[in-house]
C-alpha cells in the first residue's frame, strides 16, 4: 500500500509533532511516523518525567523544613512508589493531549519504524518512507513531497562502562527506578547530571558527582557554575571536577559498584556506591533510518543542515537533537516551525541561538540566555556586568528562598544586552523576561524603564539592570 502526502515527519517528539501541527494548520496533508509514542523523549523519557520527580524532591525538602514557616510536620515519610505514580499520571495525561492534537489536526500517525528509500518506482528522488508497521505484516509506503527528519537522540554511553539498567544506569533508567539507591555516583556534571544530583540528594541519597571539566556546568557562566557547586556541596553532594573516570577499571559486586578515577594531578581515587549514573550527553539517532540511500551528509555524528534546516537533499529537512546544536525541546519546536514555514515559502527568519533561553531545574534552579562572561571575553567584547542578590528582594524573603542572584552582561559600546544569567528559586520562569528583551534587541536603558510589580521575584531583574550603572535601589 502506498499513500501520498505533502509532508511526512520521521519522529513524533516535541519538534516532530509541533512541525506536524504547523503544517496541518497551513493545509498540508501531513503524516508522522513514530516507533514508540507521540510526544517522544521529552514527554516520556526526559523533560516532563524528570521535572515531576524534581518537584516531588523539592516538596519533600520543603515539608522537612516547614518549621521555618511556623508549621510543624511530624513523621514525614517518602513513598517513592506514589512519587512514580504521580509522574506517570502526568505523562499519561499529556500523552493523551498530544494524541488529541494529532486527531484535531487530522494528522495521520503511523505506528512503526520509518526508513527513507532512494529513488524507486514510487519517486524519481530519494524520500519515499517505508514504514515497518507494528500492527501489520507488510510495510506501508508513504510518498511525500517533503520530509522532516526528527528522530531525536538517546543517552550517550561511556566506552568501557556499558549501562545495564541495574547497577550502571543512564537517565532513562533512572525514571523507572522502583526504589531509591542509598548511594549513587553520577558521571558527568552537565545540566542532566546536576539535575539528577540535586534530585537524589533531596530524596536522601548519598551523591558523588564526577566531572571531567574544570567545573560543573561548563557551558554556563562561571559565576553560576561556582554558585551551583557551592549550593550542592552545602546540601551534602560530593563534587569532583577535573577528574576522569577510568571506566575499564570499574568493579561490579552484587550490591555495590566501585568506580576508579584520576584527577588532573594524577591522583587515583575510588568511589563506592549502590548504583552509577552515566550522564555524559546524548547521541543523535542517525542510524538505520535510510540516510545511506540519500545524499544527506553526517558530520560529527549529526545531520548537516543549512539555516532553514534543509539537508543536502533540499526536499528533506532535519530538526532537533538529530542535527546537534542546542539539544532542547523548545529549540526543536522552533526549528520545526521554521522548517515548515520554509516549506510553505514564507521566508522565515533563521533561529538565533543567542535568543534561546536555557534552564536547569535543579535546586537551586539556574537559567540563562545569550553569552556568558567567558564567551564575551573570548570574542573581545567590551562589557560591563552587574549582579543583584535575591536576599535583597522582599518576595524571596517571603518565599524563604534567598539563595542566588541575577547577573546582567551589557555591551559597553552599544548598551545592548549580551547575556543574562540567574541562579535561585523560580529563575526558570524569570528568564522569559530576559528572552523577550533579547528578541526585541532592547538596550539596558530601555529595560530599566520596565515597571516590575512589588513584591515579586522579577524585581531582581530590574534591579540588576539598574546596577549596571550603579543605580540599584535596594543595595
């Protein structure tokens, strides 16, 4: 059986299903091929379930420290099975929502594994999709005018230390734990590693975090990285930076794993834990999707695209984690929207990574947009910076969370906003104001005219902007 479409999308993750909705809204006959569930990694194995667990961990800590609010809570216990049930209920509800959106948009969803075919009897150019169906014996052929590859990524493996879902875990395994380990070693101090370190620690697990770079969160501003390490260490997380795990020397016992590592000074150390979490990034899903049947090029493990997400086959686009770059759900969604607009001939603006907000949902949270101070210095920009602490903000005191700050980086020559970096409670919401300012190319002189409600955490952004010129009111 062969069916014709205007657009077929491989992968129904955040990027894929948003692209499908945008295409259907514009009147394109659209289909999605998905081997698992619509919603993809973000909904089922990443963003949503992990943030649900982090929220439960936050609430557990809040209740344990409720006396500071004048509330006594005795015999506080953690029912991890109910924590997992809450997570699963949230995912199920959102999954049903995405399924409804597919039906509403009259988007055909093919359950199965899709592969791109080369020129054939179906089409003189590469792009026909052969779907190995989960519900039928014979493959279904989809003949599209355009294709979007949105196959996403998976957790990267550490050579010499393969994950087994039992003692050696990756992030997807953690989401399905039946019980919390008494101790865990986390390899990788990037965003995902820091989030899991925060969650396990808040649930009461003994956590050791090992990072190969000289600091955790090496992609973030140095001030945020330093503050995050201090905050986690104050909570009891043991952190080692500039340390390389000797994966091949791992010792596995029935109830314990011993990890060996060496620091930059050549000192060997051993770490014992009940489980190990490997959190060293993600690997693009480019294998076995038929790319060899096309002229599409792969470089450094990801698909090469132009600014409109076209591959070397101009009618085949690729978006999201499979093209590398900022591996964020909201980036994939935006890339999908741009690709569809380009297919429709709407001449969309290319995505500027400097306008993309980045969030870390640990406790404390962190968020950022634009360049870090280190990046600005490397580019030779003349910048002026300021920081404003949450401890000077009334709403932060009311909330009982005064840890952290807002840091502003301004171009000294143009007064343009170069970067905003935040750490503290609620900053993953506050960063949206900075994102709006960045997309509007607002100068700090324009931003400081914004009236912020009192009392609110958003006052910290206004005060930080004023502080650039030494005009902060509450410091």
